[in-house]
């Protein structure tokens, strides 16, 4: 017997986050924290998707013959959503993305130090 369950938006978000956390390996220390942030924070997710677009074609779609074609997301359908292509990209490039974020943070901190102590 099927039942209809009414959920609030808040309940749905909690369920989605739980499913993501159960199906994603966060055990990789600081990189894992970056991946978790991207997967659960819409602003950070969009930043990651924008960064992936700078790397080239990464969104997989099947063409009419069933062959997989790759394209950039370009803020199109799926932008800001944690779908299959974004999860695959985060699995593959999450460490590199974390390193870019870390380097950018360290670079800006270093620049500030040099300006202050120059």
C-alpha cells in the first residue's frame, strides 16, 4: 500500500543532505570538507560548476544516437543543482579544486602580509 507523505521544504533539504552524506566519501580530511561544502551549499556549488566550465567540457549528455557528448554547463539547465555530472566532476576534480581554493586563500593572505610588512 502506498501512502502520500507531506514534507516541508526543510524536511526535504534534511533528507537530501542525509542521502548525499551517506553516498559520498567525506573521509579525505580538508578535501572532504571542501567536497561537502560544494555538495551542500548552493553558492559554493555554483562556484565549483563555474570553475569546472573554465576547465572545459564536463557535463555528460546522450545524443540522439545514444553516444555520450560533453559540454560546458554555462549556467544552463542543472546550474546550481548537485546532479550526476557535478558529482562525477567533484569526485574526479575535488582535490584539485580544494588545492585551488587553498592556494587562492594562501595567496591572498600572503599578499596581505607582504603589503602590511613590505
